[in-house]
C-alpha cells in the first residue's frame, strides 16, 4: 500500500462487536455493542448479487482504512450514517502497525 495521507481519514464510524446474551429459554440472542469510534477512509469496492435460500440478496463491498487498532476482526462491524458494514477481513497492509484495511460488506436486501 502506498503512503496514506492521514487527512484522507474523513469519515467518522462507530466500531461494534457482537455479544451474545441468554434469551431465557436456553438459547442466546446476538446483538452488537459499540466499542469505539474511528476516523476512516471509505472506498467503494464493487457490488454483487446472489440468490441465498431462494431470495435475491444484493451487497456492496467497501474497503475501509483506519489507524491501526488491536482487536479488530472479522464479524465486527462499522456503522456509517446508519449503514451496517460487516468486516469480512482486516489486515495491516504494510505490516508496520500504522493502518488497518478492512474488507467490508453491506447487505442491501
């Protein structure tokens, strides 16, 4: 990854992690709780359409770059103006501990 200008981190996102709580009937309920806010660069990375369980699903791919933060992993999500961007992968592009790039997916339908 080429050098990134920190000024390009212009979008304010909330980072959330999944938590499970007992549902009172022997199962669990999954919810998300905020764990922080980050400045990010959000780049559109294409779209796809697939049929899942007989239903047409549309999804947008995004590449989100943030300052390096430990603990960011697949399954967490970012909230951007009410939109939910689920993290599929997170990696340090230069292995230098400065930035993380997260491949995210936003389901539309």
